[in-house]
């Protein structure tokens, strides 16, 4: 038997380039490799993400390759959808009750046959990394080897060393944060806490469902919120106390941060009377779009004030136009790859919050952006002067080699390294976590090497900064 | 006789660097060269441009070097004008009846004496390429050799092998699209069709003159439009039918696309009643600026619906502030280098069209931009999920090495390669076409080489992608 | 005695890399070095900056290292402040009468202990350059050597060769411009003129205090303005004449330019009647925010018209949100690092001025930006066609290696080199001037080298352009 073309290719791809993502010029490459050598084995700090605490609580095996890699990952299925493949063919669950594919092997085949669509994307990078390093599958995926790859990975998943807790340990995760709504009872976190397993899985307080008047069922959410907090959350005073109560509850499960996903970066600082009136309108569902925006903006300032009381780090993730396609929202629901970044302004938007609490030394506000044009123009200058502000790592479409490189090039000269907070993987895709951190470490080391070889940083400093960016700053910024 | 400085310089410039636009690091350079070797001889697919079909119909010689390279090229004369040289001195035709230079040799001398102004611009790149490869003029142009260069090129132009059809064949053009208004009778295209020449010159449907209420003479245009289409185009129903009719007529001359040059990317999806009322206002010239904008936006959705019927690919070229200088518009008319890009938003602007037809598999909408900030933030995320959307290549000021590089760096990670459509030269400058495609091939190969040497793509894949970007995707996306 | 870690590091940092900021690939690096060799000794042309003319008038020694490097430099103290160090601890003078640190050695120690915060920032680059080349201090600054470094630099400052005029000569400054308000009597400039010293220190006309209705004390400023100009500046006619008069006075002290620091790039071209009415409102303090903006915008057009009369070059520095923090403004006053760039539009904003005077050959308007997204999209296309427009060098947070590189990459292809104006240091930090010009020369040479090695520019041309960017264009553009 002779090797076919796709097999020849697969052989060419059998190893991950040990120098990948480093500069190609020899001196810079070698220095990047040396810097990377010093950080590649450091534990993973994952202070912001979307893994499911149930995995660690129950420690059941992951179902199969398609359910692990394709069905839940909007990075993956959006690319396939953009090239004319139906979401239902990819097994994406439907909101409208119609049928979706349930044969995971068929789903996997469609994915494998279209693997070329991911060329030069971060998804490809981490998928290859995961197949290779985690599962020991070293051929390049294609339609030809789809079934073999499926079987290989499925076999692995059935083994105890591929259960969530074992992977957690294999990934060398020191701490990971999930994200929960205040309406969540944190039962999985309780189950983890009460287990004999010592993995550090913490939660983060994400109150959008009880802060955003535009959320479906806002009033009902507030009712439930009050019930959980044992407060009358339908009064402004009780509502704020309910937040305090739930934040404390989240802290008891390790939370060190809150997180806020708003359509823009607007903040407001209203009088209690005005805020209270708006809140009542929100409960009645009579807020205009502008009033809902004002209310969300004001709540960021309220959250910042509570952070001053309880020490939670405040994260702002603004600027996504959610669920851009109405038909897809109706048929498949939220989070289906149709969240599109929009232009986001920070300078005027953040000012009310900054006027209220911007100079406080005990408050930490971490800013994210989906609008890279704000990095050099607005975010680095703001973080380079306001004590409360730090810059989060590249987010979403930008947690990629080019995105990470541009982030450093656009922020470092004005904000330095020490107004940044290390890396977040921000992912639902558990197997991607080591690959994502590896990419971040490589890109940072490449950047540091280029600073050294162009005479902008001393080599010993580069080693120290590599350590800081990989490990120390994330722990410090998130108070871990 | 000793060599003067300018002659010594000219010798230094006598050859084009065979490795130009490749990375300088050896391994990446050699790989880029190998990738380029595989695509450099591929035929040119030119699915969008502004060459004059009359050239190919009549096949007359081009007049002289100045009329070929300077007088019709706003990239060239705008740069000279910016440094204080009058447009009239450059022979640019006037709209106000005043005199303009008609001595082509004098025009050429002014250009040659100021050739240093074009250093490191794309104009310089393609001019040098064209002088060297097409005309065999291998000295760097300057005031000193202006007359010699003029004579040399003028001699060439008089020869049969420099006539339009001969050049078309020499350039290895498989297909080229011109752009015409629905008001055009396509007589030159008919003459080409009826000739014994087999060059594939097709048209594209550019209906701005009958879609934009702000165009001078809109109502008269609609009259003429109806006459050509044998429809009463002054009714909404008849107007739409006239579009259908003229699109079919354009298709009979090979058209596979329509093209729309709007001031922004706004789309609307009005009821027939509202659209019809706006159309009547437009005919009466009573639209407000906002209403005209709404009408243009709605017509994009109408055109998309017709594309679903007839298969034409829809191209959107938004965001140019046309004829920025009133005095120049008055003295010299349109297209005199005063079209300036403006900030352009896509996420909200395109939504009405996308809600109407964004998930259709039989529709293809190609987006262009003059606002690069939208590439990573808006356009790649949109094209990376909506089946109808594809990203056009860098346009206008960005069809340049840096512009092309940034395009790939900002779009590939989110949209991949397969939501892009290969290269367009988009030019009126016939002699620049081989050079422009050569630059695009080189820059894409350089980018692909850097992906391989940084471990982000396998070498065999890079060869395949190079072929796709050069040839296959343009044919596929434009249905050629 | 054995070397401690910090001493070992200091040794590692004992020399400045002679190839710093050049490409790392050998051929490009060597070419960059050759280009740099040709320009590194050229005199400094500093046509825009904020040094204090009193230094050169009195020629007194600089006080001490902290007063020289830290206290007056908002780049330096803003970074320390962002990491929780009080401005008062850094000796920043207060506006509210409270205490600030006056012990310069203590201030210096805080700075030295936190020197790592400046890693990879332009401040670090020029501080290292200055310590090393100017003061002969070759260890890397740290808490450990803070006192030694302080003493070393303080000793230097006491010597005659470190007095302002001696440094001016040592820096090889051919001409430097300061910036003064029309309300300034230019007494220090008079003292310089009347001295026996021949250093060329000129002024620039910066009329914000009498042009911006939002300035505190606007009406009082106009009174003082009229008094200095011997005009009744409270009438529109007299006000314009007062400008003419003061511009002439500034010209008698060498001024060749005016400078305008507006919140945006808006221009207007009002009728005299409307302008006069707005001016009367401004005097009464009854302008709305919009009216104040219109007035500022109109004054740019008036200044442009006066430039046509008197030949001053018009500089526009738009887009900074000044004094973003109210509490800091109250406690410490203006210019405390809280000026934040904002998104800035040019295409529509500049049009009224350009319609009025944009095609004049005897007018020169130099545009600066804090919004890099405008470079390729708006500024290069505008400067690449309007004869009056030139692009100023990267400003403020962008006078950095990455900022300078992006500037060239984003403007050259459309505007060429000859619509740019060389380098401005734009600094208050006298000792940073040689370092800043050195960085600009290095980055430009690196860029030119990369153009040559990628086949986009001939080597002899690169040498010529290096000279132009370093020396000739600044003199030409500023009419020096």
C-alpha cells in the first residue's frame, strides 16, 4: 500500500513546530525560545473563563469528540456556517424545537472534511495542539482520516485520565474561575467544595441578568434575586443589598471578581433618587432604550463602590452587538456566533465612574475591548494614569497571535507592562486551555525577544517580565 | 565621458529585485519565493475594474506616454498636485472650459522631474514595473532622462504589439470586467462580442446613476433608464422591472456582478409602499439628505433580492466622501483625486439587508472598505459567520503592500482565507494590471511564508492557499 | 566583595546597543546602520516644542535630578501615579495649597525604585540615553544605586558644561522653537536676543487663551490682549487686528508658525457678522458648548487667512480631552498627565477651512493627530492631494518607536515622504531632545532600510530621503 496525498500531508504535520510563533530571525528566535523555556512549565492561572463547574463537580467523562470540540464552540461552528453548512447539520441545539443532528460521528466528519477552512486561525492552532499534545493524534485532520481520528479521541475520552479533574491536574491549573449569574445557586461549586478533590475552581459574579433592563424576564429575575438574597429586591435599597448579599455568597465560593458584559462602556453616576426611579421603570418594563443604557451605566459605578467595600475586582467587557441575526436567535437561541464587535468609546464613557472612584487605591477595574483602535488612543493612556484601571488581555476574536502582538505593540509604550494583567483564556473549551496559554506565552516571549534584540529592554529584565506576564500579574491583579 | 549622478543612480535601478516584497529573513524569503514560483504565471482574473471597453473594441494604439500614464490617473496627478503643481499643467481636462496643457511631452517632463515624490508609493512600484517589464525601459525616470524615456515608450506604443488586444494577451488575462451604468448601451461590448477577437471582456452593473437621488439629473436618468428597458420606470413597479431588464441585458454581455458605490454602508428594508413614496420624492427632487440615504440603503436590499433571482454577485464599495474640493469639482469635474475615505460602520448599517437575506446560500455579497479599522472589528466577524458575506480585497489607497499585509493580518484569524475573494485590480490604468496582480501575489506569498515559518500553517497548505488566493477564489466568488 | 544581582544587571546595561531600533535581520540592519551613519551627526532642527526660554535667557544651572527629570514631566509621573504613588510624593506642585514633597533626593528614590515600570516605554529609552550619553551614568537605575546616580547627576549639573546654553550647543541644535501665548511679553526671548549668545531660540504663536471661549478668564484675556496689541480687542475688527499685531511681534522674535490645541479638528468659515456676534457672546461668557466649538473652528480659518498675509505656518494639534480627572485638576492643576486622546474626524471637520484656502500655494497647514486610525484613512489622502496640507510627525503618546513606525507604514504609500515635515520633539524635557531625535532618526532609517531590502526603494534614494526626513523637510516645512 502506498501513501496517498492526504497521508503524506499528515506526516508533514506530525509534529508541532517547537519554535512556532517565535520570530524567524535567528537571534530573536533563540532568545524567544530561552524566555519561553523559563515560563512554559509555570502553572496556569485562569482568572476569567466559562468552563462548566459541573464538569469538576461530577467528574463524568466528556461525551465524544463532536460534543467536546464542535457542538459547544461558536468559534468552530460559525466558520463552518459562514461557508454554507447548516448549524443543524453540526448538531447545534435548537431553540425552536426542530431537529438537529445527533450523530456525533457525522458531525465530526463534516468538520474534518472542512478542516481547511480553519487554516491560519486560532481555532486551528489550539485544535492541532490539543489533538497532538493531549490526545496524541499527530496527523492533520481531514475527511480521509476523520473516522480514525474520531475513534482515537473517543477511546481516550473513555479513559479515567481524560476525566475533567484529571485533565485539570494534567493542565497544571493552579486556579480557574468560572462565571455565574447571581441567580445561580452555585450548587456545583458547593459539590466541588464538599468533595475530597482539591482543585481550585472559583466563581465570578456576573450580574447582567439582574442589571440589564433589556434582558428578557428582568422583573422575574429581580424577584428570584431577592428571594435568593432574602431581601426585597424590588426596592432600590433592597436591590443594592441583594447585590451585597450575593456578592458575599459568591466570595464564599472563592470569587475575587465581578464581570459585566455591556453593549458599550458607558458609566453613569446618578443620585440615589434618580437611580431608584429608573430602577422602578426597569421593573415595570417601561425604560426607553436610552434609560436602560443609563441604568446599566449607573450600575457599573454602584458595583465599583461595592468593590471598594468587599474587594471584588471589577471587569468590564463592553462592545458586543449580541445576537445580530434575528432568524438565528429565534431558531437556535443566544451565543451562536452572531455576536459582533462594535466601535466602542471609553474616554467620555468611563468618566462618571472615574470621577467617582478613579483615584482609589483599593479598587481595581479591568478593561477589555473588542475595538482595538481604542488600545493606543484611549485605553493605554487611561490605564497609564488612573490608579484603578488595568488593561485586560486581548479578548474574543483577538486572543490570537496577531491580536496579542498588536495588543503589546499598541499598549506597552504608554501603559507599560504593569498596568496589564497577564492572560485570560476566557473559554468554554476546556481542552483549549493549555494551548491558549501556550500561545499567549509564546507571543509574549516573541515580543519581549524583539524588544531585547532591538535594544529596548535588557535580557535579564525580559526574563522577569516573561514571568510577570505569565504568572505573577494575573495572580496580583485578580487577588488570587 | 563620465557618468553623472543621475545616470549612476539609473544603473543602480536597472533591474527589479526578484525578491521584492518578500520577507528579508532567509528561510521565509526562500519559501515566499517558492510559493510565488507556483502562482506567478497563473492567468489574471480581473473581476472588478475600470478599463475602457472601447480600447478592446477598437484596438487603436494608446496615444502617448502622458495620456497613458498621467492624464487619466488620479493617483499620479493628485500626488503632483499636492506638491503645488497645477492640474492644468498636467493636462487634466477641465470642466470649466479653461485651457489645459496639451503638449504631452511637457506633461511627461513635469512628471519625470518630480518622480521622487512617488518614492515608496504603489504608483512608483507599478510604474517602475511597467516601464521595465512592459516597455523595456530600465533606467529610473528623472528629469535628466525624461525625453529619452518618452521617446522610448512612444515608439513602443506605435507598434502593433502594444495595442490593447495584444497587451491583453501578453498580460495573460483570462477574463476582465469593466464597469458600466445601466444607461450605457454597451455598444463597445457588443463590438467586442461581434469581433473575431476572443478576449473575455465582460461588464458589471453599476446603477448608482439610477439609484442615488443625489446624483445630478436623477429624474432624467430614470426617464432614460425606462426608455432603455422599455418600462415605465417612473413607477416603483416599473422602476424595479427596469432594473431586472437591464441586469438581464448586462448578463447577456457576461456580467456576473453588480457594484454599488455609496457614501456609507447603510442598508434598509422598507415596505413597498414606503419605498415607492420615497422613490416618487426622489423623482421630484424633494428628498431630504436623510431620505436619499434611506433610499440608497433600501436599494441595496432590492438589488440583493434581484441577485437571488438572477445570480449576480453584489459588491458594496462604501465610505468615500466624493469630490471633497468644491473649487476642483467646478474647474475639473469629478474623479480628480479628491475622493477621501471616511469612517464607516458596518454592524448596524448592514443589519437590515442581512436580516432580509443574510442566511441565503445562493447569494453572494462582497464587502469592500476604505476604513481598515473595520476589518478585524466588524468585517471579519461578519464575514466569518454570515453565509452571504465575503470580504473584497484591499481597495483604493490600500491596494498597496502595507495595505494588503494589514488586510491579511486583520482578517485571516477570524474570517479565514475562504471568506475572501482573491484580488481585484480595480483600475483604469491598463498597463498597471500585471504589476498590481504581481504585487498582490507577492504580498500574499510573503504572508503565507511567514505563517509557515512561524508554525501556523503547513507548507503544502500554503501552496494550495497561494493558488486559491491568486486564481480559484476570484473565479468562484465572482462566478466566472 | 561579590557582585549582587542588581549590580550584575547594571553591568549588563552598561552600554547602549549601537544597533538599537534597527531591524534584526542582518542585511536590513547593516543598511539601517549605514543610513543612520549619514544622518546621526546632522544638527537638530526643533521647530515645535515646549522648552522654557528662561533657561536660555538666564543660563542658570538646572536645580537637581528630580527637578530636571521627574517633577515637570507628566510622562514620568503619570506612570508612577498609575501604580498608586501619590503625585505629592513625587513633588508635583499643587494648585490647592496643600503640601508636596520638596526633598528631591526622596523623590528620586521613589522614581528609581520603580524604574521597572518604565520598561519598554519611550521614557525609559530617553532616560537611559540621557543618563548614559549626557551624564556618563552607565548603570541601570534601581533602588540600589539611586543615591549614587543622584549624586553623580547632581555633580554634573553644577558644572558649567551642563548649563542650558552649553547643552544647547552640545546637543548641536541649529534652531529650537518654544511656544508662547499672545499674552506673553516674550521678555525671555528679548533677553536672549539682547545677549551675546548666538543660539537660535525662536517663539511660536499659540493663541488658545484668546481663541477658546471655554478658557477660564477669556474676557480678561481679551482685555490684556488688546492692551498688549494697542487695539480695542473687544470688537471683532479690533480683535483680528490684535492677532495681526501680536503675530507680527512674535515674528520679530523669529516665529515662523502658529499652533492651535483644540478639542477636535473642526473648522468653520462664518460670515464676519456671525463671527462677530459669536465673539460678543464669548466675551459675555454666554456661548453654548456648541457655539464655543464653532468659534474655535472659525478662528482656525481666520488664522489661516492671516498666515496667507504674514507667512506663519499653521499647526493644528487636535483631539485631546484635557484634564480628564476633576479631582486632580482641582488639587494639582492642568497638565498632570490626564489629557486623554479621543477619536478625531478630519474629513468633514477640515472642509470649511479647505474650501476657503485649501488650494493656496503660499499657505502651509501642518496636521497632527492623536487618533492613528485617521492616518491611512483620512490624513494621508487629504495631505496627498491638498497643496496646503502636510502631516506632522507622531505626537505625544506616539513619539515612540512603534508609533513612528506605524506613522510611516500608514502614511507613506498614500502621501509619500514629501507631504511630511520631519521630526518634532514637542517636549518640555530639555535633556530628552537628543534622545528623541536619535530615536526618530533610527526608526526612519530602519523603515527606509526595510523598503530597500524589500525592493521598494533604491539605496541611493534611501540616503537622500534619510537626509530629507532628518533635516531638510523640517527646515522647509517650517520655513526655517
